[in-house]
């Protein structure tokens, strides 16, 4: 059974196979395979990590590639 929460303008879902997916603006932006069911707080940590750590580093990397 899938479950989902809304947090920080994203939908975070965890499928029955424990895969976690973050959807922002109608697009899947993050997917991870985890080995346990996560609590709502743990799902929120995944969103925080994506939005605060991964996304800025991706944006910076793309900007560097444009300069080259």
C-alpha cells in the first residue's frame, strides 16, 4: 500500500516496496530505495535533504557546465 504526505510544496510517497519518491510541480524529482517503512518525520527529512542539499548542488553544477 502506498502512502503519501504533503510537505514543502512536494508530495512524498512511500510505495509498498519501501521506495520513496518526491514529486514537485507534477514531476518526479527524487527516488530512493530504502529498507524500511519511514515515519512522516523521516519522509520530511528526505524532502529537506533533497531541497536543501541535493537540489542546490545540482543547480550549481549545471551553472558551472554552462560557463564552460
